[in-house]
C-alpha cells in the first residue's frame, strides 16, 4: 500500500485553484477529525455496553464481507480516477469515477442486505445490545457514505474541468472514500471481535 493511495496528492495547478484546493483540503481534514471523534465515542459506548450482563455475541451476516470488498474496490478505483485526472485523461477519469461511485452504491445495498438477513434471524434493533449497536453503527456509517455520494455526483458533473485544474476535487473525494473505508474496517473489527468476554477483560483492565 503506497502513501499516494492513503492520502491522494492534491494538485490544483496555479491561480485561484490553489487557494480553493487548500481550503477544501483543510476543511475535509477537520471534518474527518470530527467524524473520527464521533465514531470513537460510539466504539467506547459499545465496549461499555458489551460489558453488561445481558450482552451476547452477535453472529455477523456473511454479506458484510461482500460490502467490505465493494468499499475496498470503490476506494482503490477513486484513487485511480484521481491519478487519471492529473494526467488529463478525461475518458479514463469518467469511467473510473463512475465505477467508484457504483461500488459505493452497491456497498449500501449490501449493507441493507445484511440488515435484512439479521431481521430474518430475529435480531431486532431493540433487544440484544450487540444487535442494537450493529444497526446504529452501520446506519451512521451508511449515512456518511451516502453523503460522500452527493459529493461524488457533483464531481461527476464537473469532471471535465477537473482534468484541467489538476483534479483536486477528485483527489478529495478519493481521500474521503479512503477514510470511510478505514472507519468501516475499524467498525467491522469492533463488531466481530469485541465479545462480552473481551469487553469485560478490557473494561476490567482500564
């Protein structure tokens, strides 16, 4: 995994684009910091709740592996779109942007599929603490992915101009997708590995 994939390079060329790209980049970093703090609080609350006597381990639906693969594919594809935009390859940029966005939409569909699988297994939002937090955490993450799709749709409309000014908006979009992937992997690990026994061990050691 290269540094460029983790943090896409922002190249706005010269002129007013430099100031816009810099301000947008800082704004995105601040936003991601706030979102990180939010999900950290959710993770702490989940750990404390799983330490309770009524908590039981949740069997995660296999669809989550499909959704994870889709989010990884979307993140990598948007990184490639950012690189294509810097080379002013408009056709490749359009195709990669489209595929990246479709992967995100498919991710949300797979998450809903996982919800349906849990509901069919009688795991309701109100009941088992693990189930309640599963719906809460995946819903919050899904809302942030949906918000990213709004930005992606806007970038799709302006991609021709992006290939001229360096594609900094596409780079920011790719950075946000990488962030959403990192958040999801952390949530997936939390839901899969933090059992009541693990929570009691961690809370007892704190």
